């Protein structure tokens, strides 16, 4: 089955959105201390990248 470029891009967007949602639902199931560590790690990564 061949898809046009436009429909492939739409499909990729939908898939990536679903993956992000899955990621967030997994995060919300984690205990609070893990969430804090994860958020701190994310902030540190952003700081590291931007400096």
C-alpha cells in the first residue's frame, strides 16, 4: 500500500502524538519520587543543552 507524502506525514504525526500520550500515561503511574527525579533530570538536560 503506497501513501502520498502528505498522508505519510499526517500518519507520522498521529503516531508520534500517541507515543507521547503513552509516555505521559506511564509517567503518571510512577510514584512521586520517580517523577521528581525524572523532572529534575529533564530540567538539567535542558540547561545543559542551552548553555
